[in-house]
């Protein structure tokens, strides 16, 4: 039987682009890239191929190329609301917030019913200090799409920060109605109940969650935070991985960064130390997250290693192009396996997931070379018992007393400087923290040698 003409003919350019987009949607990114490349070789000004090749470049961490391609597509076809919204997403991920805001507004001007553009605009308006406009943008997204989960979630976070806790709780309830097992909304609703003094309602949420999903690391950890019962010495690997894998992909991760000062405080403490930016040191970013400290410590590094438990965070850190190695590992185990491996170790906002610091500080000391330097941040335990070493707070992170930290560092023979600082703003209130610098002296035997 002879093959039919329809089964042997080549795809048209438009069909090839549609096929590439389908590959893209199925996360077959390398194959999609090859199809877009071939289309654009034949038709360099094909608007859809340019645009979705730009979206693909963003997915693969090439934001500069993504912006060039998407802007070329919009120059050819300037009336596509979705395309302006996509441009906004790329600009947002590249921290070009004012231009991203303009792009979302262009999308909305073309299509006022573009719910995602309204919601994403709300995120950036909140990030740039415009809470009233942000609230209006979230509510516009909800009017257009009454089932827009991200808009309800982000509106709840905004309202909670404005001390409108009951309204925030209503938003989280709506999310749970739309998606009953939405992890973040469940957690946020429980925390809202705690803020309102309704701890029993928070406990009910976590206990019901654990009945449905026994052993869930988020529910188990947060139940301990609410009740003070069965408090673990540190957050479980499951809690850390689950929390940060979800956080890595969220718009809110970009937002929270803007009121998040820990990396800058680490950099200031390094500057105060007088350490030269000589590109000569073996440097470890311990709990590197998305790599916010990476660019700040890269000038010191001959080799820069990032370690984190979250694969999602490591993928984002890779996009920074400053690390020589990125390793998925539990921090204390990694430090113990790399004795005297580093001249400089930095750790921003990682040890807040450890309660008992004895093991990890001893491991830090062991991983430092003589004359090595350790800089890290903690949240400070304030109020409550004067002799507390550490406490699991309602938000799920640990706070530590200054006296406890000084005692452990002294025991590990580290020479210490500690300053108090505001690490971030959370729910409209400053979070008090400690920025610690600890130096490992040269031993007497080494000095004599």
C-alpha cells in the first residue's frame, strides 16, 4: 500500500511551531528548542516561534536571550496580552520590576480580563511598597476569575501583613474550598488562627491534616510549633525539602527577597572583617537556597560550592552562574565529610531550621581551615524565659539566644563577633536577628611550624 500524501508531507511552519509548543508543554525542552531553531532558520521573523522560543529560553535559565526573543515577537505583533504577560514574568525573574509592572499593565490594557496579569501585577505592587494598589490588583484577578487560587493566596498574605488577619483567614479558607489539600493555604490559615489567639483551631487543622496524610512533614512540624509538644531538635529533611522545593517556584519567593536582608548583612560582616576579594579562597555557601549569597561571596572565591537540601532551590542557584559546584546534601553531614575543606563559610537564614546548634557548629569548626572564617545569621529569641537556648516559633523557624550561641562558639575555639540586626519584615513586623562572625585561629603547633 502506498503511503498517503498526508502521511508523508512536511509540516508547515505554523504546524511545526504548534508541535514545538506541545513539546514545551510536555517539558521536552531540548526537542522543542531544536524545532524552534529550525523554524527560525527558515523564517527568522516568525512571531509565534520567536515568542515561544523566548519563553523556552526563560525556562532554561537564559533570561537575556528570552527578553530579546520576546521583545522581537511583540515588535511584530504588539496586541497580544498573553505575550506581554510572559514578558512581565521574565522581567520579574530578572529583578526588572518597574519594567515588569509596565508589561503586566500593557497586558491588562489589551485584555482587562487577563486574570494572571492582574495577580502578577499585585505581587509586584506589594513588592514595591504599594499595598493599596496591590490589593486592588488581586481583587481584580478574583473578579475576573473567582477561582484564582494564587490571587486568593497572595491577597491573604498581603492582608496578614496589614494586620487584617480575619480577612486573610477568609482568603485562605477560600483557597482550601477550591483545593482542599492546598498545603500552603492550610499552613497559613492555621498561623492566622494562632495570631488571632485561636490556637485550638490551628491544632485542629494540623491534626486533621495528619489524619489524612500521616507523617506529613509540614503538618507534623507546624503542629509542634503550635503546641510546643514533641519539638524536634531541628526541622526534618522532609520539612526543609518540601518547604523550599515549593518556595523555589513561587512568585512570593521573589517578593519575600525584597524585605529580606540576611545576604546583605552577611556581606557587610565580611566587609567589616577586612577579608580581601582576591579570588583565592575555597568558599562554601551553606544552605545556598536560590543563590542570593553566591554573587556576594564570589569575589573571594577560587572555588565556590553551594550546598542545599532542596533540588528546586539548587536549580535556581545554578541560574546565577557563580557556583563551581552545587550539591544536594544535609548540611551537617556534608561539613563532617569535608574536614578543613574551606577558608570561608557563609550561611544566610539556614540555621533557623536548626534548634540544637551544637552539632552543626562543631561541624562548621571542623570544616574550616586554620585562619578560616564563618559568617552566619540566626533569628534572636526575644521575650519568654531568660535562660532559653532556642525556641521553635509559630512560623516554623527556630530562634536562639545570644548567650547560647556564644557558649557553643567558645566551646569550638572560635573567635567571635556578634551584632544584632533586623533580618526581614514578616506580617508587617521586623524580625530580630543575630549576625555572627567566627574565626578559626591557627593552632599553636601550626604557628610554630
